[in-house]
C-alpha cells in the first residue's frame, strides 16, 4: 500500500494507532453523545501538535455530531440548550485566541492536568447536585466554550449542567450531541480563519470517516446494552493515566 505523501513522515505506530483511537473515540460518542475529544485529543497529542489534534477531531465531530443531532432532534431539551449556547459562543472565541498562541509544552501540560482532573472527578463517584439552577448555564457555557476550542473537550463540562437537569438518558444524549454540533460548526469557522485546516488534516479526516461511522454504530449499540456508569469509570481510568503521562512529558 502506498502512503500518501502528506502522511509519509509519520512513524508506523502513529499510522496504526490513529484508526484505533478514532474508532474508540466515536464508539464513546455514539454511546453518550459526547467524549470523542476528551478521549482522542490527549492520545493524538503524543504524535501531533495540540492545535492539529483539536482541529482534526473537531472536523470529524462535524460529521458525527451533526448526523447524531439530526437523528435525535426530537429528544433534545431545547430550553436548556438555549441557555448554554450564548455563553459557549463567547467562550469559544476566547479559547481559539489562546490555542493559536499557546506554546506546545505549555499546551501539553495544561491538557494533561485537565484530563487527569476530569478522570479523577468521574472516579470519585456521583455528585449530590440534583437540580442545577438556571443561572449556572452561563459559567458552564463560558468554561465549556473555552475548553471546547482549546482542547476540544467542552462536552464533559456541559454535561455537569445537563446531567443535573435532564434525567432521561436519551434526552441527555440528544442535548449533548446538539450542543457539540453547534460548537463544532463555530469552532471550524474559527479554525479556518486561523489557518489550522491544513491539507494533511483534511486528508486524515477523509480517510478516517469510515472508521468514525463504524465507531458511531458500535456506540449506538453500547448505549442500549451497557451500563453507562461502568463504561465511564473505565474511560476515566484511562484518562487519568494518559493525563499523568502528558504532564510528565511536558515537564520533561
């Protein structure tokens, strides 16, 4: 098999790992409505610059999130979605500005800390927040927007608000996917303006579309068959380990 020139400089283990990372990431997305970025970006950041990794997953999210949102649109909790989106747009604008100016070592360190902290948060167990107040939508939207642009990982932050207001599993997944969809379209416009959508990224995106679709199919089946709590704990353990590795790498 001839490797395209734009990918020829990648080591063999990267070419092997990328499809596996994408498959697992979109199986998670298909099952939960979020999580593709927080799983894939830290792993891809071992091979690619952070800005490239975030832009790659954002481009794939365009297809995954949009198709999922269209399919589940009747289950979306629209009032809660409308409360979060205005603040998220402001956060995305701030996050893109930071992303294009952040040094690679500092970016890896920040990503490692965030991923390790989020994994620890999930492993610590369920929270006592039963019903999130409406005013919480603005700080959640702002922070989620910043992390969405900076690391492609706004989904887990939005879920802090949504999971404390939406208790139907299907509606929660649909609302999360719809939020990711709007976020992705805005981020892609910002990334295009910042010159991050380079030819190699678009080539990898096109080649990974079948893998992404397979992941979504697997994730949709997992959504109906598996315990969400057990899956999240496994993912969280992997996130903590990878986050610590990124921190060590950045410091070294």
